[in-house]
């Protein structure tokens, strides 16, 4: 292998490594696994924290997030600042009431 090829491969490897670190260094994005299984959301509603069961959810480029709930078959469009997502059912102290549909 000639020196030019070795240098090119080393430079490409360094660029890939730097890009990977740079892309994952800010925020909590996981570059290898982009699938999140979130089943519960606690939403601030009228001064109470309400636990909902998530059927599906979508986030946007802004701070808004949309949930389709299976507990009350409703769509909730809220700010990410007013909701907390969970993979497993949270402890009872994390919410005031549970959606009963």
C-alpha cells in the first residue's frame, strides 16, 4: 500500500469519527438507534398532571408534540415543556390522575 492511500484512509477515518462525535455530542440523540418506544405521557392539564397511554406520537421541528392516546382515544397537541414521555409506566408520584377514557 502506498503512503498516499494510507494517508487518505486515515484522514477519512478521522473525519467520520469527528462527525460522529460532533453529531451526538449535543442533546440526547442516539445516532445508532433512532427508534423510541414510548408508551406513556404525563401532560399538564388544568393544573393537574394527567397520565395517558400512548398509541402513537409525532414530534416536530419546534417544541410541539402530538400524541394519539389509547386511553381516551384523543389527540393531544402540546408543548414538549408541558409533557414527560415514559417507556414504562411511571411511579404514582409522577402524576395526579390517570386518564380513564
